[in-house]
């Protein structure tokens, strides 16, 4: 069984569209994250939720809006997509929100904005 | 601010060679955690190891070993007798203890290619 699952795996869309990426974890973790991996493979945190509460919000355009309906789900909605949003987006989860824990990542969503 | 540097962008070796991936980090904290993740061609991120700043013992797991040296702020990763399946991008990462959320700061990654 997949521990952290994201859908879709690939997302190809036109500029200006609105799209969502869904993430679910079945590990019973309290904390979930969104990371962005750019074309140079650089990984950077975007958001983190702990028990449905937003705890990390990096400098991300407000076109990106995370939503956590419950602690097992963290979705990412992106409005008015731009070319620069093309990247791989990774969802991750961890057992608690302290720095000591390991993150478990989903398989990523490759977003291509045309 | 935290920083992780993986100076080796790409490494290419022949199967059965040993290879070491370097990682140097910067942090002002006395308590922190270091990680290595593997990203194979299929794209997922696979957790390999976590090490806290108070534990400088080297660790060995099969063909993998890690050398943590606080004095040089380094956390290097060695693969012994490399195999083609080891080909991947390897990321070193640093996390501060006690911050809200495990804010991992990643290095730029090292692309390892193991040729048959």
C-alpha cells in the first residue's frame, strides 16, 4: 500500500488555468508538506500543515493555496497558472512537527504549463 | 540561515567502484538533524538516513556508510562496490530541531551514474 499518494502524477495545462493536486497519507502522521522541485532539481518547502493547521508558509505567490480537510489530506490549488510554475511538486508527511523527524515523500506530480 | 552544499554536481563511476558523495552544511544551531535522500530515475524521494547532531558515530547499512564530522560540518555518504541500481540523484538535507515543522533545507543534489 502506498504510504503517501499524490494525484495526478502528470499534469499538463495551459497558462491561466486553475488546477489542483491532491495528496493523501495513510501513515497516521500529524504533519504534511508541499515541496517544489525546479528544473535544476532544487527542492524547497512551500507549505506545512500540522493537524489541519498551517504552520509553515514560505514566500510563495498567493496563487498557491493549500487546503487540509483532515490530517490525512493536503491538497494544493493553483490559480492562474504561469510558465514558471512548471516543476515537480512533492507531498510529504511526518509523525510530528519537530525538526527531528524524517519526511516521507509521495512520488511527485510533474506539472507542465504550456 | 541554514545551508547545505553538495559540491559534486555529477559523478560517474564504473560498477564495483567505491564512491563518496560529499555534503557540507552550515547552521547556527547546536541541535540539528541531517538526512540523505535518494531520487532514482523514477522520480520518487527515498529516505536513507537521519543523524542527529549529538551522534557522531559512523553508520553502515549494507553497502552504504555515512561519515559525520561535526568539526568540519560534513556528512559524507559512501557507497561501496557500487551497482547500476545505485544510479540516482542523492540529496543531503538539514533540519533544525524545535522549529515548527520539519523544514528541510536540501543541497543541490549529486547525480550519480554507475556504468556497467
